[in-house]
């Protein structure tokens, strides 16, 4: 049996890689992040829906940066063996942070947790019609990111509307979207 087909060696390799990653203690290895700075200050006579739309479009651009960024690929590779190990699961959360840079208001923060199960990979294999675990993991992570951003935005939207009433959004606004994934114990 060759090195490529020996399941014990493959699993040992995965365990060694994970233990190396765990001892490193680097948070950035398990996160994908997108940050967007909106410097276009709205007009003084802008309506509330226009101002909400401005912040939502900044959230949307930050989401696109996180989904297309170079940090999502290593996350998919980290969970590349999800399809090989039947009991492997992952947990994580998607968070949105809206900072009002020209106002003394604290940032508005929303978070939505998620779980990845082996059944998700089976469904992803059916949709993509490929057995490549990195492609399937990337598809699952992007879907969780999209759903998480929408759920987190729904949680934070009332606070954003309060900030608009306080006119905190009349300056620069920074939005950060973060996807954090960790193995489930």
C-alpha cells in the first residue's frame, strides 16, 4: 500500500498538521475577514432609508471581501479532510462590527453561530458533483458566511437605526465581517 492510499498515514499526517496548528495558537489561521471603510459622507438631507442602505452596502462589500479573500482558502484546506473522516464536525460564528469613526458611539456588533456536519458535505458533493474536499468545504463555508451575515445583520439592524437617529453615521463608517471556524469537540 502506497503512502497516498494508506489511510493510517493520511490520518496521522492530518493529526500532526492539526496539532502543529493548535500549538501555534494563531487566531488568523481559523478566520476569514473582510473590512470595508465607507468614506462617502451622506448629504445632510439624506433620508433614513438612504443612510441604512449606505451601511448595508458597506456590509455587503465587506462580505464579498471575506468570501473572495485569500483567507477563506486556507480555512477550506484546514477542513479538507472533513469528507474523509465521518464524525468530523466544525463550529463557528459569523460576526459583523460597525464602527462609527467620526462619532463617540461604541461599535455595533452582531454575531450568528453555525455548525458544519458531515451531512453538509454529502449535500455539497451532490450539488458540485465533485469529491474534492477543498471545493466542497469552500462551498459550505461561503454558504455559512452568507447566511451568517444576513442573520447577524438582522440582529444588529435595530442598533444601526438607533445610531442613525443619533446621527453617528454622518462621518466615516467601518464595517468588519469575520468568519471564525473551529473544530467541534
